[in-house]
C-alpha cells in the first residue's frame, strides 16, 4: 500500500522515506511506494511565480519557479530515492494547471 509523506525539506523527506522502508524491511514486508507532497506554484518565469505566491504558510516541501525547474525537482526526488513519486499541491488556479499540462508534462519522462 502506498504511503504519502509531508516534509519540511528534501533531507527530512529522505529521512522519513528511509524510515518507512526500513520498518517494512524489519517486518519482512516489501517496501511500500512513497509519495512526497510538494506545494507548487509555477509560472513562466521564477520572479512571476514568487510575486503571485504571496505569503502562504508552508506545510510541506515547496517549489516556486518554472515548469522546467519543477520537472528537474521531480526527477531528482525519484533519482535520489527520496520518494517514488510526488503529489503536486497547488494553492491557486493562477494558470498552474495549464502550465503543468503544456510545459511540465512533456518534460517528464517515465522511469
């Protein structure tokens, strides 16, 4: 059964993910898939994304920037074994969905 985690940063996420996998191993179970919550605010350029974000309190790992940078973060999370995937959380409708479909999705490769 997949496990969803929130973390303050990638180091915290790696620790949590590692602990979950180790606990499964100790019980003689297969390691579950781990998914990391990532708060996302993207725009066509990083400055615009920062301006549009405002003063929202952080609840998990946060990415503010461009779709290409977000694709890089997602790739790194998987490549480094921090998590098997991410759950992208948005706080506004400010063109985020369109940018994800138009610019983020084509930049991601199935692993």
